[in-house]
C-alpha cells in the first residue's frame, strides 16, 4: 500500500491490552480517532489459576498496530509517540528477557498471572494479618489480585521459577520495557498494585528528576515481614529500581528490534505506562458538557467532584482528591495513581 506522508502531520499511538485482546488506536493532535484495530490474545484457565503469554500478547500488539496503520493510511514514520496501557497482570522474565513459567504445568509460554487470578487467596490473608502500615493505602487489606500475594504464591509453590525470575513486572511496564529496553516502572502500577508509597517517594525526590527516578517508596520492612525480603536485594532490582510518572519518555524510544516488529520508526518516544482502567480515568475525568466547562471556568477543584466508571471485564469506580482520604474496603488513596499531585481511589 502506498502512503502519502506529511512532515507536519503528528499521529499518536495508544495500545491497550485487555483481558481478551490487544487494541491499537491512532489519533491526530485534536484527539480524532484515525484508525483502530484489535487482535485476540490467548488465555488459559484452570480453576483459580488464569494465565497468559507475554510473547503472545506482544505478537497481538504488533498485528493490531500494523492493521491500525493500514486502515488509517498512516506510515510508521508518522507516528510521533506511543503509550501502553494494560491489565494489572504479573509478568515473569529471566535475565535475558525470556519468559519464566508461573504455571503448575511448567509451560514456559505461561509466564503471566492474569489480574483476576485468585490462586493467592491464602497468601493475601496471611499478608493482611501483618497489619503493616502500607495496608492503609489499600483500604486496609490487599486483594489476592494484587502483586505481593501472587509473588508470595510463586515463591512458595514454584521454587525453580522463583530462582529463575530476574524481573517481576506489571504487564503495562513489561510492554514499555519490551519496546525500549528500559525497565523503569510506572508510578501508576507500583502505587496501585505493588504497595509502593508514592508520597514517600516524593518526599525524597525532586520533581525535576522525575524522568528516571530512583525508587524511594518501597517499604522494605513490609517485604521482609511477609517473607519476600529477597525482593529488596539489589536496590529492588527485581521489582523496580526506578519509578517515573506516567507519560515520561523512556530510554531512547523504540529499539531497532521493537520498531521493526511494530512497523514504526526507531527511536519513536515511548511514555511510561498506565493501568488500563486508570488510562480510561485520565481520558474521561476531564470530559464534561460544554455548559459545565464554561460555568466552572478555571475551577481547579471541579475535577474532585466527579467519579469515573471504567467498565470492562471488571468495573472500576475512580475519583481524585487534593488530600488523602482513607476509606475501609476502598482501594487507595493512591498518590498520583491517575493524575500528578492528586490522589485516586478505585475498587473493582
């Protein structure tokens, strides 16, 4: 297919990985959708164990991106930046970036514990009995869908996989890493699903160094107390030595290998990722009727009087506030989980 390119044209690419498919959307500078395509992803279910393959998901993304570009008549060189959003699934890879199984079957393809997997219920119960201070930022208790219980399950049940795993990553962070080679984690994923304390992070780090920030928000006592003290080693190398705000440019952009697979240009900027529901929150929370927009003017508190429902395989109710609000049973407050400086609360 022949493409007509314009040097002044800017096209933005968003990739969203849900539970059953990967979607790619192309947008112009005004937010107009130019092209959309999706590709199914494989999922394995066995009781409470629900697994996927990072290799399969990456292939689905590449297919969706190429299809979206073809449908929109957009050349790869016209895409000026790329962002990923994905489910809060847990990915395991070794030192070479190859998959490490998280399955009883030993199948190396199955290196993702899907967000809705409930194998770690007992581990979650034990963690919650610790009464660690970090639990107050999760409504008082961790869900088995969060990452610490799943990590503890793997350590206790798949010892070989535990020793082989070099990186444990949220799926959206793994996608950014796969695209750029930079394993900087997102403040969104780490705060909302890994017990990272974003407010503690900012007490030690200047905003000016937010592009590639040393991770200062891990509570080492928590990890030691729940039996995962080995994840503290190497400055938290396996779970995140650096954490950045969503949207900050990672590494040197797309690597040559990733660019070829996606059909895009080498060096295309890639932003730090978001959880899929939180990306929806960003997109919707400022979407108000024109009449309300005009009446509120520059009221910076108006955003704190809205709630967003993001619906998919599960539904998240999301809101932001200027100050911390602790509500038993409601996940959060998550410092800058959706927006810089504001707090977010979500439940599913």
